[in-house]
């Protein structure tokens, strides 16, 4: 007997860590010890609206380098990081530090460069709400997915990746209980980019996958 899919929504409660970097050197040093939750937050938190996400600088580190250090070389290097390329947040932390250290070595003046505004490290807690929407069969998701708020897509498609055993989205995990019947659908879902696509684009592509399957 299969378990229904329970659609949920979420919001983020943002909290300060109490740590701030006024220079690139300080940012590097703090990155060595700041919580992994903070690393996650500064890559993904803006997706559900705690602040505006710049279309070219999707993570907060890249945006700070652009907006406050005015270092376009560094901001570009940071902006092309795809967090889904790394097995875990510790590996992601390492690549950020490596990029910053390489930039410090590039130009001596970077050692003294300071941002107009310090980078304030934050972390967040996901608060989850039940939407009262369930699906007993994958065909029902054809109608459900287009109606889900963007924050629900964030919860089920992005946040799920740190909750599930294999780093999968909730839709794919739910489909696995059908004993391989929807493996092709799972494969198509896994091709949807969770980072460089907006939540509305992700919702659209998910809808298209299920619409194609059941029409």
C-alpha cells in the first residue's frame, strides 16, 4: 500500500549568527568556522524572498563581492558555483574558501580591501505548514503542482535535498514507492536544475513532466 503525497508549504525564520566580515580576509577566516546552516542559507535562502536575488549573482557571497567590494573577477567566480555539484555543504564551504584564497593571492591590494558594508552571516530555520492537499496517485500531481505556491516548490524540490537520504526532491522520493513504474519520470525530474532556474520555472517544468506522463 502506497503512502499519499502530502503537499506542504514553508517559510524561513532568519537569524543573525553575530559574525560579520568587513574584508575579504575576514570573510575567508569566518567561513572556516561558520555553521553549515549559514552556508546553506546564503546560497538558497533568498529563493523564497527574505531578500531580492540578483539575476547574475544567485548567492549572497557573489553579490557582496559585486556590490560592496566592486570586485567583478571574484563575484563572477563565486556566481558560477553550482551548490548541487557538491556532495555536501562541507565540500561547498571548501570551494568558496578556495576561490577567495585564490583571489587574495591574485592581487596584493585585496589584503586590505574592505566592503562599504560588512557581510553579515545569517542562518535560517525552515518553518513548515500543511497545505491540506494530498495525492494518492502521481496523476493527481498534474493538477496539484501548477497550483502550489513558490515556497512549496522550494520546500519539496530544494529543501528536500538536505532532508532525504539520497539528496532527492520529495516528488522523486514519493515516486520510488511505486516499484519502478515511474523511474523514467524520476529521471526527467532529476534533470530539472534546482539552482539556476527560478521557483516558478521549476514549477512549470515539473508540471510539464507530469502533464506529458498522463496526457
